[in-house]
């Protein structure tokens, strides 16, 4: 995924004179995205595991 993304940006990088020969920025970005995806999966799992109360379940 990152390789394809980097290739699509290579033309723009040349035009803007950006130089990241090792792709460090993109590797860090990929790690951050992966971390966010894991957190999102955890949140989705938690939300599925938490029962939703119906109005009749409330204590009066």
C-alpha cells in the first residue's frame, strides 16, 4: 500500500523538490495509520460487546 502511494507521489515530490530517499516519513505514517486502525478495531469490538440498554431497563 505504501509503495503504491509513494510511487503516486513521486512526481509531485520531484516537482516540489522533496527528498526522502529512505521513505522515513511514509514508514512512520504507515505505522501511525496501523496504530489507529488497531485502536479502531478495539473500539468496534468493545462497542459490540457492550449491551445497549432499552428504555425499559432503566431504574426508576
